């Protein structure tokens, strides 16, 4: 993979085209709708959103999937256990294959859950 030095989410998104670019933009728009106070940042050379000093989520694209990530809490993993079983998931990453429709409503609920966790931890 080529070394990158993204300075903004716009720069990251510009590295992709077509459906992948649109999927990235969809996640970005969901965060802005659910957590308009969240700040866009680049962290680990991928897009991320922060509320205060806490990270809400990270997201990024690969050839075959889009990942939404954060060190997920046990509470989040339990709350979404049944739905997560449909995706490749770890303690910090959920992969959404490009060959399947992006589960927008599910991602919305994950973002909302994370927003509550961020505010509850402050």
C-alpha cells in the first residue's frame, strides 16, 4: 500500500471513486446527521469523528469492504450481537462487503449507540 499523508476526510475520499466513494460519503453523512457536533479528523490516516477528546468512530475503505471501527465496548457488541453475526467482526472492526447493500439503518444505530457511550463517559 502506498504511503499516504491525508490531511482531511475530503482528501481521503478523493482517493476512491464510484460506489466505494459513495459508500464512504454515506457514512460521513450519517455521522453528521446523528452527531452534528462531531469533529472530522484524520487519525491513523483514515477518517474519524471525535466528540471532545473521545473518538466516536473511524471508517475506511478497502478493495472488497468498508470498515467501521472503534474499540467496541462489550455493551455495543452485546446490543448488536445478532446483527453483527452477519458481518466479519472483531472487537474493533465491522466489515461491510461492497458486494452487498450498505446497511444504512444498522450503521445509524451503531453511531447513535456510540454517541450515547461517548456522552455517558464524560
